C-alpha cells in the first residue's frame, strides 16, 4: 500500500517523475540489465520492474527469442519492427513462441503494439490487425478449438516502432476463467474487428504449496460494450468492479487475492490522470505490501483511458 507521502508525491507532474524510466520485466536471479527486458512504456510512478521467473537460468536464444528456464517453467521475450504489416509480424512472433514451448502451456502474455489505435493499410486499426495475426497464429498452432488454450494477456500501445511479446509458460495445466459480466473476448462480435481478441480474463496455476493467478488487462467493458467513453473516473469505477468480478470467478475473493503477493500494473492514456487514479486505487483496492506500477500507454480501444492488470503470487489454494 502506498504511504501518504508516496500519494502526495504523485501530485508532482508526471514528466518530472518518470524522466526516461520505463517498465522492465525481470528474469532470473540477476538484478542487472542481463536479466531484464525493458519495455517501451513510460513509468509514471511506482515499481519499475515485475519479476516474471525469479529463479530462472538463461537459455540459449533461438529464433530471435530470449529464453529463461526454471524447472518445468519457461519465460521469454521477442520483438520486431513490423513496419506496416502488424498482422504478419504478430503471426510470426507468436509462431516462434509456440515453437519454443514444446508441450508446455501458456500462463501469461504481454504485448506492446506500435501506435495501437492508428489505422494501418486498408484503414484497419493496428490493434485489430494485431488481433487477427494473433488469432490466426493460435488457430494454426492449436486448431479450431484454440479458445480453450488462451491464457491471460495484456495488449497496450507503444510509441516505439517495435512490436514486443513477453510470455510465461509451464508444464502444469492452467485453469482459465471469464468474468460473468463480460462476453469472453474471443467471442466478441465482428464490430470489434475481423478476428476477436485471443485471451482469457484470468489464468490460475496451482503448484505445490502455492497458487499463482494472473488477471488480464481489465478495463471498462460490460458485455462487449465500452462503459463511459473517455470518462476516466467512471471507467475506473467499472474497471474496479470488473477486477472484483473476475477475482470472485477464479476464487481469489473480493480482495482480490490479498493473501498472496500482488503486483498491479495500471495503464493510463493520459499521464494527468495519475494522481486521481492512484488515490482511488489506494482507497479501494490496495493492501499492505502490494506493488504497483503506473504506466503511460494507449489502450486497445481509443475511448478507454485506463486499464489494470494483476499478478497474484503465492496465494492460498483456490
């Protein structure tokens, strides 16, 4: 939970707070740059790193992938400059990820999409091109019933020219969950693009003595419709309710998952929304020991201003 001093610090202009800092995903035991992958998303406040597989050892890179392994689990990252072909680049990156998995199952994926709300060739929004490429790659790898294999995921925008994918996978079978208040993203109607988004709202992985849960990037969507377009405060209300709903659905309780180690990542389209969103999250969601990263990024729908994801590590069995 943020202290009163830290909350007050959020009132400092975001550009002063963030400088050139960006979020990094940390792999393995090393605390230096060799064990981290910097993502082109500016950090506004909070924790600059999220540990993905802390006990992992570096694997030899293959097919452009940076790989880390810990026992039966594997994590990695891959990126490319897609130019105007977001769809083709996405399908290619995902096929390389699938090739590295062997028999492992995907637990969690993060995606950065260049200029996510901009129009590409033929006028199709970059996010929708990304969704089509991702969906086609999943179908090629897992067949027509690929929706049963979809993990928790986040896709947000970046001003950089590189498409990036980070993943976590393992041999233990995961359980995937949906929010009863939302249509599964993979069942969205065609108005949201030629191929619907390919992800589950949450994924839970049980290990001996502990359970990890990953809640996807969550925003103000009910059914498949955007709630309160362009209204950050109202969207935050809906987003928090959606977080609570998916938390209940996957057994984390109303908390959600306060018994485990929690890391929230909050994506804001407008850096100026930081103080208000931080205060509300502190008041309504955060608990002692929580880690939070506030990031500036465009969201998958142009009318959305805020998105929140959550990783819960070491929760009680659910």
